[in-house]
């Protein structure tokens, strides 16, 4: 044992003289051939509204070498009219220096762009730049491509007088835009309205969308004269994503509202009349040749009135709706929800509430004569419901009844449905039976499908609710005075029109 201690001392001295051992992946290489690799060669931003900025894009940078490399500089130059910013390892800058990437490791670079206004008003303009990497004297680039577009911005704005929203530039709403109670907002054909998360267009006065537009021929779904409302996220991922913004809200003082040749999509609700105390005369909204789709039906809270309601494509609290040649689809809770009175008129409408984005357990159409405000049940006010030449349908296996009238026996005389296709088991018999007046109840689909392409038949994203060749809704309508065109401005059959928003094209 007397030799153990001297031996340990000798070993310690020898170890002190040995060179330090580092993991191979931490050892730096200065070889100029030690290039980086990237998960893409181009960072593409979808259209960025000027002065607002874009979403953040990610770029993964890989060091495939066995040894570490020191990136001497990562940078991107801002140009006149555009500002870029980088976020690397928590540092925000346009240039970052001396970043070490271990062997066989990676680095995440975040890129953001802000574009300033230019004289180019309507068309998007292209802005290109390079994200540069210098490693051991070796320069590499990743292209950065952005499309910018000028816009009119409405941030918590109150609109007074007779205002016109032109179609020369998009309109972007932040928080809200409020049409004053003594004012009228007219929206021109082809206008594009993009709303930020949670933003609303609130109408205390009058809203008139495409009030005088008269198309001269058949419209295509992407017709440039259609007014379109959607969220302000422009990436392809958000093209058909529900719940990105609030919706269009009409206050108790609102009046003379007309919505024509319009698309409203990707909102929490589509059209809301908020008149919970049944103020007279009730607000009215006339809707023609419109598509309302991808409605998340997120719960809406009205703190001042103690109300919490799910959204809907069309939601009325003591309000009147006249709806013609209109499609409602992919509404997460209700396509139509009316409470405490109101008049609901649907002519040549298709409520095809297929909901591939949601697990829906509610009926597509729900009407009730009562409502609770601050926990107190308000006096019942019977709604009036009229439907002609329309479709109420879905593929929901959870719901055999897509049409419900709460306390309907109390206002049965106010309900009139004729020449319509309905999915209902509840109203095949009894005092509210709809097995009359030319209605078609619960037709068996296949081989005579109602529609051309639905989520139950086609798993893609593009669905068509035009009638299938052998649809049971074909030529089962009756002519309605003054309604001679369909949603796409095609002429209706003058003697035996089709049921629903679309008239089937003849060969």
C-alpha cells in the first residue's frame, strides 16, 4: 500500500501533461469547403399589407460537417420601402455575427418583413432580397421573396356621413370599424375586406354592399366584382380556415341593409343582428346572391347584457332577415339561429351544412321564441319563418334533424315551408309536419346525390353544392315572382326551377 500514493501522484502529473479532450462536434473547422445546408432555397412571404408586417417565417440551417463551424455573419439588407428583421438565438437584428453551429447540428433563423407604402395602389408588387451567410470566408445566400400591397386601414374607426369603400385597394380592419347610427357605408363591386383576429365591422346605421350591381352574364365563383370578407392572414394555410376574425354585426338602430353578390368566410359569425331588447322597428338585413362559409361559431360574449351565445352563419336576436339565392355551409354550430322573434325569409337558398372542420351536434337551423338576459327570461316573442324552394341538408350522422323550432307548437301558424328539401325526422308527422306543400323529406342519397361534390363524397377542399345530374331537387321548385336568376346569375327555369341556390346548367 505504501506504493499506492506515489503512483497516484505520478498518474495525476501525467494526466495534467496530456492535451484536453473535446468532443469532435465541438472542434471548429476552418475549411472553406465546410458549407451550410438549408431546408429551402427561397423564403416566400404571401402578400404583406404595407406598414403592417408579415407573419414570421422559419429557416432551418444545417451543419452537416462532423466538426463545428463558426458563421461569421448572418445578415439581410433592408431596402427603400422594406425592412427585414432576423431573430436568432433570441437576438433580434438585421445582422448577427459569430454564431457557432456544432457538428451535425442545426440553427433556426426567423425572418420578418415590413413593407412601406408605394404609389402602386391596386396590384401586389414584388420585393426580393438575399439572406446572406458567411462561413470560413464562404458566402451562401437564401432568397427572400415578398409581395407587398397597399391598403386602406380602419383601426377602431367610426365612419360618419355617406362613406364609400372603393375597390382600388384592399381594406384592412383592426379591432373594429363602426358605421355611425346616422351614416351609410356603401361598398363598391370587387372590394376586398380583410379583418385582423377578433375584428368586426359594426353597423349602427346602414350598410349597402353592391346595392346597384347588375352582372351581365353568368358569374364565376372567383368573379372580381364579388365583394369578399375574410381574415388578414394571406398564407395558403389560412385560405379556408374558420374563426380568423369576428364578423358583420348590426346594432338595434341599424336599418336598410343590403348585401348582394358577396362572400363572407372564415369568421366567428357571418351576419349578426344584435337587438336583444326587441327594439322596434327591428333591424333588417336583405341578403342576395351571397356565400357564407367556414364559420367557427366560437362563443360570443356580450358582457353588458349578460349574454353568451355560439355564433352562426346568420344569427338574429330580434332581427329580420330576407335571404335569397344564398349558400351557407361549414358552420360549426348553426347555419341559422334566430331567438326572441324576428322574421326569417329564405327563397332559393342552400343550407348545406357539411362541417368537415368540426364535430357538430347542433341543428343547422334553430329558432326559439325566448332568450335569457342576465339570467332573466325575457317575454316570449314568436318568430316568423318562411322558406321556399330551399335545401336544409348535411352529412351529419349525429343529427337526423337539421331544422328545430323550440316551442314551435306555440307559433306553428308563423311557420311556412314549401317546395324544399329537408333533413328532418322530427317534422315528418304531428302539428309541425312538413310532409306537405311540395316538400321532400329525407331523400335517400345514392345514386341520386343532392350535390355534385361534398365532404362525404370527396375528401378534398373544393366542394360544389350545385345540384348533381340526378339530384332529387332538380325541377322540383315553383316559380317565384321577381326571382329569375340563381346565385351565379344564371336564368331560372321559368316553369319548373331547381330547388336551392343553384340552377343546374342545361347542356
